[in-house]
C-alpha cells in the first residue's frame, strides 16, 4: 500500500502528474490531475514539455481519457503509480538551488523548525516551476504554527521576507472570488500570517498533518439544507488543514468543515463566527460544510470577534 498525504505528488505510468488531495485512499489515491505531457506545453522537465491543467479543465481531460478514475476527485489506482514525490524529499536540493527557498528554510530553522518538518509542493515539487511560479511551502503538524510566527516576525524585521502589498491582495482576492468583501478578506488574511513575499515571489505556508494526527477520514455525508449559523469555536487545531475543521459550540452543528482554502485559519478558538454552508449528517451528528463547489456561492466563514474588534460590525 502506497502511503501518501495531501501536498504529495504522484506520477503515473503515462507520466501524468497528480497532486494528492486527501489523507485517506480506500480504493485508490485520491488526487487531482495537474500536468500532462504535451508537445505544445509551456513547461519542460528532462526534455519533455508539459501542459498545466486548471481544476475544471483537468476534469474534462479525465472524463475523456480515464472516466473510470473520476469521482469528486481523481482516484488513481495504485497499480498505475510509477513514482511518489514528497515535499520533504525536495527541500534539501531546493534550499541549495533556489535562494528564495533558502531564505525561508533559514528563517524557520532559526526559529526551531526541524528541516524534516519542511517541504515544497506545487510546481516546484516535480521541477516544473517557471519564473511566475509561487512557492507553496509545506510545514507539518504543530511546527506549522512555529513557522507561521517566524514568518510574521521576519516581515516585521523588514528583512528579505516582506509583507504583501495591496495589489497582490487584490490579485489573490479576485482569484478566489470569496463571498465576503475585500476589506473583510484582507483583515482575516493578514491575521493568519502565512503569506509573504521573498525575492519578489509570493509564497504561503501550507499546513499538512503529521502522521500521528491522521486519525479518521472526513467522509462526505448527505447534504440536507443550506444554513447560516452563529457559533463559538471551541477547537481550531486543524483550522489550517485541508479540509479546515472548526469544532463549535452550537445547539445543532457539531463542527464547521471548509473545503475551500479561502477560509482556512479564518477563526481562532474562543471566537464567535458566522458561517453559511450546507448541513450534512454523518454518523449521528450534523456539520456545516463550506466550499461545496469550486467557487461556492452563499458560503463563507467570518470571525465576528475579529470584525467587532476592528469596528467593522
């Protein structure tokens, strides 16, 4: 059995490259197609040109070429996997070859984050990055919070790691198309502290669970109805995970689950939130799911505590 986590990549016998998108793989590796060999492709690896596929286009391609692999994600049979690429295995070489990665690694190591808890994913992992590629930097488990604080301190020190300017925030906002205003979006995002600029390149810190944190699958239940709630967050340990998990105190909802990265880390334990999404019934309890489609409409998470403290409500 192949052991994988989110942010790993895999290469199939057809040289298709997938990003692993789940911790649990009951009938194949749950992932999303990212790159396919193509003579007209804009990227190159070891003499082979590749085309990058966005989410919707990747599903069109898979429905035409491997319809039996298409579910809510792409389920790749283990027998078709030629190689697994892990972010932790790429970090040492990239820290030598790429000055920007080296700066992030040194910043985190100086703060006490072990090198074996770091990684790089996205286009950098298979070596298909170009000049415009962002850096998707992975930190595992509880060390992620130490890393996030180290990045915050580095930005305040006005060193090689810089804060994001308004133009970049606008770009991120327009890409995500959230159901909250730009001002609310930036307020929440700045507090998260997991984004920055290094060497003119945008990067973010992505949370991935340590192996011991992987306990039970977040299976999808049956959508019953749309609901908006106000609740108090009682646990946010996995708020930066994918999906994000917020345990809440509410008369009906056990926890809020977000499948969209926009609302990862949106609230802290002890805060009051407003959340809108679909109610699912799973294993005798109910949860509110945010991000039930690629660009969810009428679904969001807002920290009412944060907005009130800033005088926005």
